[in-house]
C-alpha cells in the first residue's frame, strides 16, 4: 500500500512539473496600437493596463499613429506612469511613426524602442491660423505641452532638451537619431530582438525597481475587438466629417424626391454615425452650423431658381465650416488633411448641385403616364353633365363632372382640370367651342 501511494505521488509530481513550469514562465502581452490617438485608444489602453496585472509580466504596445487628441494622450500617459507592470512602447514595423501625440506615448513608457525605418516627433500643436488671440493661445498650448514633454522625459531619464524640441520646433527623428539623442532606449527590428533587449533590463515602477526576466517567456497577442475597431474608424476626423455631410445630403434628396425610404434611412444612419464620431472629437459647433447652413442655402438657391449666387455663398459656408469644425480645445495635436476636406467639399457640392438639379427638373416635368397624364387633355361630352355624366377622353369613356357644377350638354368640348379617383373634373373648352 505504501509503495502504491509513493508511486502515485511520483507520477503526480512528474506530470505536474511541466504545468507548473508553464505557469511560472513570464508572459509578454503584445498589443497593436494603430490609428488616431483618441477616446477609443484611450479606453482600450486603460482597459488593458487595468486588466493585465497578474496576467502578464510585460505589456508591449506596437505603436503606429499620426497623432491625436491632447486629452486622450494625457490620460494614456497617466495610465502608463501609474501602471503596475512595465510598459514598452515599440514603434513598429518599418515605416511606422509615432508622430504628434504618439511621441508623448513613447517618451512616457518604461521602455521605448523603435524599429529601423520608423520615425518620431512633429509634436508641435496645430491651432487655427490667425492673428492676435490665436497666436497667444498657440504659445500657451505649446508652452504647456513642452513642460509636459520635459516632465515625462525627466521621469524616464531621457534627453529632455531634444524631446522638448519635438514640441517647440516640430523636430522629427529617425530611429537611429532618436537612439543617438537618447530619446529611446534601443532599436529592435523584430520581436525576437525586442525580447532579447528587454531580458535583464531594470525598470522603475511606483512600487520600486523591477528586473525583467524573460527567459522562456510566452508571447500572447491581443487584438482590438471589432467593436472598438469600428468605433475607431468612425471617430477619425475625415470619416466623421464625410459621414455627417453625406448623411445631410441623403436626407435632403429624400425630402426633394419623397416616396422611398432608402436615401432617408441611409442618411439618418450616416448622420448618427458622423455625430458619434464628432462626439469623440473636439469639434466646434460653429463649424457644424456652417456646414448645415451652407447646404440649406444651396437648396434654397435651387428651389427659387436662382442664378447661383446663393450656391456660391453656400459653398463658402461649407469651406469655412470644414476648416473650423475641429478647431476646439483638446485637439491641438489632432492631424487631419485640409486638402482632403476641401477636395471633399468641392466634389460633394458639385455632385449635389447636379443631382438636385436633375431631381427638380424631373419634378417639374409634365407627367406622361398614369391618370395624372389626363390633366389638361381635351375631351367630348357623351352624356350630359348635370353636373355628372360621361365624357370621351384619350380613347376611353370616363365618368365626369363639371368643375363649377354647371350644365354641359352633349357633344360640347371640355378640358380636364383634375382627376378625382376615377372621375374626371372638367370645364368647357372655350377655345375649341369657338
């Protein structure tokens, strides 16, 4: 019996060793961060860093971003600084960038790395161009962001002077230059070299220093959920703008040419998606109002048969509204293409003018089918109208009644004024009668 118990214990120990070893192996969580630094990315990073303690030894964010919102960037850097596990920002793959707000994320990380062929910087705030107040505000924002960059660099013991120039002078650095200037810790072309460089490195957390031991580590890959990918796509400045404008146009077409539901429903959905995207961005209400007003003015010009002056004013309102729609506090590092917006305005406005003109022309065209076709046609009284009787019109016999209730005798010429169900409302045709 004792031998049987000893044998059982030995077998359990043998089979338990691999499982225990697997559990003891450090886990490296690799998370892709692509696209605009905004509310979606902020929530995603926050959820990762709150969930990961106890699940992974290191979190590696593979970064590729053109920049984004100051508010989201500030919250993400705060979450990184307070993280209970080491955070690695790795700008990868080759060709990726950590521009604008992305530069702050890299500098704030416990470990900063870049792949060859990547770049970092160009973090100068972008505000509305103009005189006086805008210039003062730009200096204030640039000064605040410079201080933030210096603070993050000092915490991570990186080159604060060079990092500050990314804000004050829009300095951009290649991976080699960033390493030489001590803005990042090392370069890593691939995941294997990244893990090799991380192994044995000491990082400082709030709870003290931690030495990374990644020997035999397991790499776990995390993908952004589809729901967040869709929200991230919708909240891009260019996409949110296009959805809003296209949705308004679609609703207008539905109003101009009622009877269906496809354009109206699609327009309502696009407006809702565009409005959601704007809610995730620092938009300016004045810009939205100018967009709507510009489209309304263009419609009025078409309805009143103008000569294009109102359309020109409407297009101007669209241009101004598009230029200022994202000019709001919090979006100082938001990157979007003015060329794209202006091109979209021109193309959409031209399409709208042509399409709306075609719709209005079709609405004014004389009906050539159905009972409405009979309006204005000549007819002949077959049975006296007193006030109802029968007429012969368009090769058919129709029940009819006189327009004013008067008597109209047989064989008298009449003309159709309207159609009431299957009854023709007629009056004497004085021209033919004479």
